[in-house]
C-alpha cells in the first residue's frame, strides 16, 4: 500500500457476473447490486473481516437493496442525480 492507499480490482469478479466496462449500465439495479456484491466480497477477502454496507441509496434509485452500489450522475436530465445521504467508516 502506497501512502496507505490500496487498489482492489473487481474486474474479474464482475466479468464472472456478466458485467464489464463495456456493458455496465448505472441505471440498472441488477448491475449496481452486482458491483456492490463484488466490492463487499473484495473488501472482506482483503481484510479478513465482515463488511457492512450502510449507504442509503433510496433517494437515488427509489428502491435500493442491501449492498447496492451507490451511483450518481450529475449531468442535466440524469435519473441518478438526487442527493445521497451516507455514512462512511473505514
């Protein structure tokens, strides 16, 4: 880890779930859930501890589920523009 920062790649995990950079759709709840699952799995594997996801994405997607990745698109007209309320702890 350089300066306390470490990169965890989830590319292969997502590819195994059928999600790639080329086909990722941030408006798809299924894709957001797969990204969230891959991120939580990678963090748990790296640190050997159980990860807990506490972000409330309900204002963004309207029907968020546990582990769903939080996305926000600030371009005018985006359906993913609403403000988010989250708590982050490392």
